[in-house]
C-alpha cells in the first residue's frame, strides 16, 4: 500500500485559514492529507506544539500565516518567523527540519494555498513516513526531541527570541541597536549550547556517566562536553553521582 502522509497545518484565522476556505469555495483541488488547526495568529503557535506533534507520529507540519507586514495583530507573523526559524535550526540538528515548513498565504490566495499544500505533501511523500509513526519510537531520536523541547522551554532562549526584533530595529534599554548579524550570532550560539546541554542531560538522566562516555554518545569533543558539564553544575542541574577509579560520573539532578 502506497504511503500517504499525515500533514498537520497551523493556519491563522485572518489570512491563511481564509485562503484555505477560498480554495474550498472555488473548488480548487489540493491534497486531502492535511489536518487543519485554526489559530488566531501564527505568532501564537508555540514551537513546542510542533515538537510534541512530531513525537505523536505526524509526518509533516506546516505553519501558514499572513504575509509579513499584513498581520491582523501588527507583529504576530514576525514573531512567528523568529520562533519558527529557531525551531528549524534545532530540528536541523536532529536531521528533521525537512518535515517542517513556514509560509505565508493571504485571504485572497486560494490557489497559492492549494499549491503549497500539494508541494509540501508531495515532498513528505518522497521523504517517507516519520520515524515516530505508529508509536515506533527510536530512543536516540526521542532523546534529541526531548532536548529540543527543553531547549525551547529555556527562559534565556525564549527571552532572546522575544526581544530579537525590538533589539535589532528599535534598540535595547540603552537605545543601542544591535546589528542583526551580531544578534544572530549570539542567538545561534545560545540555540546550539542549549541543545547540547539538554542532550547531555538526557544522556545522564537515569545513570551517571563519565565525560568520555558522554562525549562518545553525543559525538562531541571531551573538552567541550566538560565545559558544558561545568555550566550545568553551576546551575545545579548536574552533580557527581560517584567516582570510579578517580573518574567522576555525572548525573542529572532533575
């Protein structure tokens, strides 16, 4: 039997959902694989919704909002773009970013809506079913998704994402505008560091492990693993479980 993907779509009420409605009224055919979740604004879609949906076995997820500059709530779609860009970077670290798409559709673009859905559905058909389909969970990938979800829950990272547009266009509390390239570097480093640290926490959640063991499991140089362990210990998230032959075994305190 040919594989038919299950696509989940988050559509904003004012534009993309209206575009989907127009496609239906106009009898424009598009792939029936999509299951639509209607939201008031694309900016209200928390990236954690998407990671959780992937863990439930959805093959592909698409977020559609108003065109930039046309948001019913002024800046909602700009906020969506920032959050979804961060999500895509994290998904890329788990080799999962090809299953996610962000795009823009206005209320008058029924044909464009149908085209995007058809293109994305065909794209997912070519990739194949999700590794999480039918509850067939891969432990390594589950750990990576938990690391992604925990990274997206980090207060510092969420604060950076929330302030990105203001700081790069209007300035910080000192009225200093940080160039977007400079801010992007800070943000990218924060995203990567949070992902690696949460990945480490997943590996030592139930059993203490040495730095060389962790290094091998997450494929990262031991000195870099140690740097992250030091940072995690300073936050009280990691402690020494025991010492075996003068080698400390670290375990998560959560």
